[in-house]
């Protein structure tokens, strides 16, 4: 618990003031970088899927992994902004789009689900950044627990 506090406090002091000014909120840090989400654009609908943006800021390991996976075009990778559709009632997600940006803020690659092949919603993987995102954006959107009365 102390480690989590130190991690979040460190993020507050070092990384997150700039991020908060832009409207992004910290989601998690993994071995490839930092995950953020944009809470202001979440429009809750009780029975409809919602769309939420994420931003992953890559560290050096994340850039190296992207170069191995996708090629040399990703040598200057800085971040990706993705739009996800979350179905809070069904606990499913779908990637809508993902724009990969270089350090000079030009788009390396723009993925669009409608143009590149429609993917159907999938179950949210356990212990993933998508599960953390689901918990953040859907917690207020779920029906009240059954009271037994």
C-alpha cells in the first residue's frame, strides 16, 4: 500500500501536473509507459456503450517493443491516442481508432476500425489496462446492486 501511495504521489509531483492541465487523468504505469484517460469526454448512458479516449506515453522499452512489432517507422514513437467503446452492462470493449504520434507530434499511423476491418466487441481482459479503464468509467454507470427486497 505504501508503494502505491509513493507511486501516485511521485506521479503527482513529477508527471501529472502537466497531464492534468491537458485534462488527462492517470490510469496506470506499465513496463512500456504511462496510461492516461480523458474523463471529460465520457458521456454516461445507462444502457448504451460509451466512448472514452486513452493516451499511452511510451518509455524507451515501449518504443523498442513497437519497433520490433511494427517496424522502423516507430523509432520516434512518443504516444498513441485511442478511442474505445465500452459496454458497461455487458463488460465488453471495442477499439474504434488509434493514432500513433512521433516526438514531433506527427502521425506515424492512424488506425480506424471502420476502414480497416470491423471488429466486434470483446470481453474486457482481467488484470489489464482496459479493466482499470472499465472500473474508472463504468463504476458510476452500473445498475444498483440488487437489495433482495
